[in-house]
């Protein structure tokens, strides 16, 4: 049985922690930016911003959980991508941009799901 390298285990643990912190930062930054944008573009004040924050967090959690579930059986999360595109197409009309444009290969890099731009 191979012995675990303690140094490598510490490095991997630190990398996991760094990734988790970056993820949390990015999620919070997105929430902050949508609140500022809603205030600037639509004049939303505290009451509407509170409702927007709550809706944002509910929608974010709904889609994140769905993608994680989908990913258990489909690495490319095709169902999630299709469902998200259908919902966005319905609400954005002619301004709709498909998944491949919103999430180009450059975003995924070496971790791009199989099938190219998916």
C-alpha cells in the first residue's frame, strides 16, 4: 500500500482551500455587481435591492444544485445547458446569446467538457 506524501497532501489541501475561497469571492462579487447595476440602471433602492438579492441567491442555488446533479451522470451537463439556454432565450428575446458564446473555450481551458465548445 502506497504511503501518502504529507507534503503533497498539505499542498493539495491548500489548493482546495484557495479554490473554495476564490469561488466564494466570485459569487459574492457577482451579487455585489448586480446590486450596483440595478441601482444605476433602474434606480433600485434598499427595498428592491433586498428583493433582488434574495431572488439572485435563490436562483443561483437552484441552478448550482441542478448542475451538480446533472454532472453526476453527464460531465458535459447538457441538460442544464439546454434548460438554461431555453430560459434565457425566453426572457432575453433577440438579445439571447447561446452557451457557446457566453462560456467560450477560453474560459474552460484544459478543463473544457468533452465535445468542444460545450
